[in-house]
C-alpha cells in the first residue's frame, strides 16, 4: 500500500456525538446559562460549541482579546449587543459575529427579553475557561476582577484595557 492510498482511506468507525435537547453540560454564570454541546472531546480539541441563554439585562464580560482562538456567535433569538472596540452592533436573530484572535470584544443583552446564541471556540480548550469561572463562583462567591483576569490569562486572553 502506498502512502497516498493510506491517506485516502477513511477512518474506521469515527465517533459521532449526538447531543439531544435535554443533554449537554450546563454551566451557569450569573444570569447566563450555557449548555456545552461539544467540548472538543469529539473534534480532537479543534472545535468547541455551546448554546447560551442570556437573561434580560445581562451584562457581558469586560471587553477582552483572545490571542490564540477564534470565537463565533450566532444569534438564534432575541438581540445581543456586541461591542468591538468603540463600535456597537445590535445583532438580532439570524446574525453571525466572528471574532478573530486579537480583536477586542464583549457582548450583552440590553433588552427586556432573553437572548439565545450559539458559540464556537477554535480551538476547543477555551470551553474549560467557562468551567473555571463556574468553579470560582461556586457557593455564591462573587467573581472579583482580579480572579477573572487571572482565569483569562490561563487561556491566552486579556482585558482590552484600551477600550475599558
């Protein structure tokens, strides 16, 4: 068998992940409920995928930048305000926002209705950041700015202080 033949052969019985509507890991961060649909375990950490429900008037994280991963957001319902540097974008249902590494950004639900969005994280290791935040907020503890920044730094993320 040649190397070309080996490369063209399909992977024997690759694992397929099916996450039903009541399945997935739930992470609650304040007034945001995230459901992790893919944490990278099926994709070799290439892609993470989550559904987030933002309650009305949910403030987002401080504006920040990721050095090593892309983050995509698809608004399923409601409206989410994305702030990118000095620009604000009110993204309604059907809008997709792609944030490449280095771009300052944040998001919030400034409306009186819940908003639902799907998010992608490439690579998927960033899903662990949300788990770490959840653990920091366990037992009703408040998330301090210092603890948040320390957690961000473990995932090559930093506050975009030039837009604070």
